[in-house]
């Protein structure tokens, strides 16, 4: 019996030790309410891998141009990828609210909402369209898009630092949404804490933050029009205030 009690006691102490270690490791990154991430020494100089997928641009011969960016998206192959049986297949194709448009020389990238607070689900979509001038009028052809969906009981739940790190990591693969590729490095991400306004990546302040009211809760999309760094996304250093 004593042996069993002793073993349980040792396991309990070990679990406490592990918990303290995790807390200390996390707290080591926080000073005066600000979290700072610096990659390990061996990763600091890992260069950014330029996005060079061969089908980044589609041949103009395969593109269908429309008079408005909304019409181009409506007639695109963009579909709901979340298998929501109560939502029409073309749910994400409807630009119900334009939240922002980044205008490039040859492309526009639109950030829009599909659905509204009266719906059981909403979509937040980033889509890139190619532009051409026809008889003095700009026309648009859908290229590609990425989306996230939200419900009244399901908003972003991750820690602000985890969301930032994940966004930077995946930013290399999302350059196909860059309206000015390859001349600049377009980076964006989501957050649910107002502290995101304090974000700095490689010492560079944000170019903008877009607030979105979703089911009476504020979400944020932050972005850099041109992040000045040649490091890979997962090797970028950053700092941000943490919620109190």
C-alpha cells in the first residue's frame, strides 16, 4: 500500500513539475504584457521559399471575364468545402458584403462575407481575380480563393500567439492571393483579440486591420501589403501584446 501511495505521490509531483515547466517556458516569452517569438538560432537565416507553383497564373484562353468582380465570383467554381448540408453548394459564391479590396496592377484581391447574422453559418472569403480593360471598362476573371466559416457558437478559439504563428507559417503558400505577386510579399491572418493591433513582424508594424462583427463578436483580419523579409514564414520573428 505504501509503495502504491508513494508511486501516486511521485506521479503527482512529476505532473506539477511538467505544468510548471510549460508555464515557465511560455512566460519566458512574455515581458511587460508582450509576447515575443524569436526562432531558434539555427533557423534564423532560413530564407523564404518563393511561391513558384506552375499554375499560379492561368492562361487567358481558359479565363472567362465578367463585368464585375462579384459576378466573376458568383460564376466561379468556388464551393462550400465544409460539408454543411443546410447550406447551398454555391453559398460562398455570393458576395453579401465587401469588407475590403486590395487593388494590384493586374489583379484585385477581395475580402468579403457570405451570409449574415441571420444565417446559421457565415463565410469569410479571400478571392483573387485577374483584370483586363475592355472598351474602357475593367472586367474580372476568377483565379482562386480561400475561406473560413463561422457559426454562432464557433468563432476562432486559438490563442492570439498561436494564430499569428500559424498565419505566418502558411503565408508562403497563400501568395496566390497576393494582388501584386511577385513584386511584394502579401501576408494576412485572423484574430479575435483587439491586441492584434499591436502586432509587429520582423519589427514591422501592420499595414491594416479589418474589424468584422460576426454574431455580435468582433473578429479581426490583419495584413501586410508588403512584408519586408526574406525569411520563411515559420522563421519570422514577431511580437504582440497578450490579452489581460
